[in-house]
C-alpha cells in the first residue's frame, strides 16, 4: 500500500550507522495514522504472556496490525515506532519479533525507552506506531 515516492527513508552522513531503524523518514503527502500505545491484551480483554516478553511483544504487534488494517494501511506504511520496555536489556527479543512484521529494507524511525513500569505491573512492553496512508 506504500507509495515509495511519498515516503523517503534516509540515513544521512555523518550520522552513525542505523541498525534496524531509519534515522529520518520524510512524508511527502498522505494521511497520518496514529496508533495509541498497545499492550499485551487480546480481543477478549485478557493479558497475554504473563512474564514472557516474546509472547507479549507478539500480541502487541498483532494488536497494531489490526489497528493499521482498520485504516487500510499495513506495517509497510509505518514510519515511526516507539517502544517502552520495563527491561531494555531484552531489546533483542523485541527486535527479532519486530522484524517479522516490518519492512526490514526500509525500517521505520524508532525510539526505545526503558520505563520503571507500565499501566499495570503485568505488562513488560508497550508500543505505539505512526503510519502514513493515501
């Protein structure tokens, strides 16, 4: 769904190498879709993956996928992801799962932040997304 003429992914020199994200994503036109921070709750309102970061991350990405589809966009249209983790040392678990969803050739701009806790002690991760559609 993504028109690469409307999105430009840049890693300008002399910025440091970008590993798994893009430093700058320029949007030339289109609709902007903001997806609120998603946590590991399934469609029945149940917490998924108690104590399991990988299971929680998968559920969060599935929630984001549904949210994007509701606006007729996909992960190919995501230009920014923000990760909030209670243990940033586990970021590789998140990256491995993220890479199953995003376009790894043109990854979105990203930020990752360690937080002392999320809305509930059961949650290990929250992710918000910004996408651009036509």
